[in-house]
């Protein structure tokens, strides 16, 4: 039976979490497995890898196959390098002390690289946060300046009435004597104007009287005309009476 070290997917959609397992190469990816060796979380930076080093080294030394991702993970953790050194011991090229010494030096160097990377990531994150805060501060200052610029004309407009009031008070004090003189000069024309108004009123009163006289004359003329017409009407009646008397006398004579 061919055994294979591979990843078994867990976690939720968009947030995968893997188990490092030893399983039959004919089994499904998320199916049955022989042994769980550790976990792999790619959602952190750097990735979090937790494996049983000795048990994994045992499976690798006995000839278990590996998937590409599992090979990269085991190389990252030093399992493949330790297996390479143990093969040198079997061949007699190295002793176990040399293997432990070289592996300790490699592990120390690897840990230093990981720590450096973590520090670089943390400093980059801090810098990004500082840049973001600086940008927000600049935007807020720009907005504050815009608001101040918009409110500035209103403040000036509010101040100007007070200044105008003080200026008007000063002008009023200086103009008061001049106004008194002007009032004294204007009193004489005002009296003249009153006299003219009184004369105009008297003229207006006289005009209606003259008009009344004219109307009276017109009425008298109308009455005279009416009387003349009545006299003219009465004259024919007086002439008709003698004619009628003459006719009656003629009739008497005929009889």
C-alpha cells in the first residue's frame, strides 16, 4: 500500500484550514487517513505550521510520498534537511553529533529569518497605519480650513454692523450742530409755505362761490326760457276763441 503525506481541507469558504495527514494514495482528498501529523494555516502572515517533527521524519524516512504543498511545508520546517543529514550518518559521512550541530545552526538561522520577516511585516503595518492616520489628519485639516473660509465672510458681515454703528454715532455727534443750523434755516421757508397753503385754501373756497353764482344765472335763464315757451302756447288758444265765437254767430243768423 502506497502512503502519501498530503493536506486535508477544513475551515469555511474563503478561510481554509488544512490538516497534514498520512493517507492511502488511493483515498479521497478529504476521506479516510492513517495518521494526522499536524496543521497548516495559510491565513496568517507568515503562515502558521504546527507538526509532529519526529513522527513526520519517521514517515519520510520510511519512504512516504509527498504532495507538492506538503513537500514545501516539510522543507520549511526542516524535516527534509534532517532526513538528508541522517542519510549521511548511514553512509558514514557524518556522525550524529555533526547532524545535531548542523541542524541546530540551520534551525537558528531559519528562526532568525522568520523573526526578521515578522518584524518587517509589523513595521510595515505600523507605517501603513501611521500613513493612514496622517492622510486622515490632512483631510480633516483641509475640511476645517474650508469650513473656516466659508464662515469667515459671515463673521465679517456680523462685525461690520457694529463698526457702522460706532461710525454713525460719531457722525451724529459731529452733524448735530450742522443740523440745528439747517433747521433754523428751514423754519423760514416752512412758515412761507404755510402762508401759501392758507392762501391757496382761501382761493379754493372763493372758487366754489363764483361757480354757485354762475349756476344760479344759468337756472334763471332756463326759467325765463320756460316762461317764454308757455306764453307762446297760450297765445294760439286766445286766438282760437274769437274764431269759434264767429262761427256760432253765423249759425244763429242762418237759423
